[in-house]
């Protein structure tokens, strides 16, 4: 997998790439994700058989949130960089992650680039596993991405992203048609323009993000509270 930032800078015709990505994602991940013509590897089928989401991997799914009618907006088909799973106080099984659809194109590049730089060795090992028709697990990721101090330092202090803008909790029984987005397609993700957001236009969401970005990056994490929160997360495959 190439550096997301290098791949983005090398792309000469970004307008064409956006159109191509829309068609590609629609066919590969939405309309017929398990048909033979898109099964270059068996990874998506293997991931489908798991009873948990792989931390550090990106998934898309159909989602129907509780209280949707009272929300200012919600994404029916998020594109989620998974952090980890836990059981909430009301006993709901929840997966937490970053919905990349909440960010403008170049910010998605920055998020993926910072993730890539920290976990490059893990990604390389995952790609080796994929070449052997195995799942590309990023084994260390959940220990870091469930640590709000780490997330804040990596994405806000070092990159001025305002990462928490896109962090969401998804109740697992309300998730349908979950599918793993393959590593080879990560460089396409910044060009993907979501179509399934209800209640607000994408331009408005991205504009609000840019308006609030400075305040988001200046948010201070409560270290003691963050340490307590980490204890709720379940190791991958542990429940």
C-alpha cells in the first residue's frame, strides 16, 4: 500500500477519479460485493464470517440509528475506520469508529496518511497475509485507537484535524450488510462522495467542520477519564 498522501499528489485528474470511484464503490461494495468479478482475494468473505469488526480496518454498512427523526443529520451508509467494540451501559453491543464521510476530501487524505505513518509496519504485515488469502489484521491498532490520548495527539496535536468530528458509536444489531473495504482500495477513499446522508447537505456538514476545526483541535483530553474509558473495550474476538 502506497502512502495515501503520495498517491493523492500523484493523481493528475482528480475529477475523473471521483467519477470512477463512485462507480467502482457502487459496484464493488454496495450493489454486488460478493460476486465473482470482484473477488480478487478471499479477504472480504473471510471478514464476513467474523463475529466482530477488525480494528484499524475500514468498513461500510447500512445503518438505521435510534432516534433518527430527531437528529440534525445522519449517515445511512457510513465509511468507518474501526477503533474497537464494547458493551454500553444499557447492554447494547457497540462498535466505535471514525466515519470518514464526515470530512472533506483532503482531510480524509490527512487522516489516512497519519494512520499509515504510525501503522505502516502493521499494514505491510496485513498485506502479506492478504497475499496468502488470509485476513489482514492490524493486531496492535485497537490498543491505540481506543486510547483517546493517543488519538488526540496523533490527529489533533500533530495534524490539526479535529478528529472527534467524525467519531461515532454504532449499535451492532442495527448494522446491516457490513463489508470490509480492502486495503488496495484505501487510496480511492478520499475521492468517494457519499450519497446516503439524511437531514443535511454534505457541503453544509463539511463547512461546519471547517468552521469548528480550530475548537476541535484545542479540545483537551481528561487523562484519568480516558484511562477509565479504555477499560470498557473488548479485545478483538473477545466478546
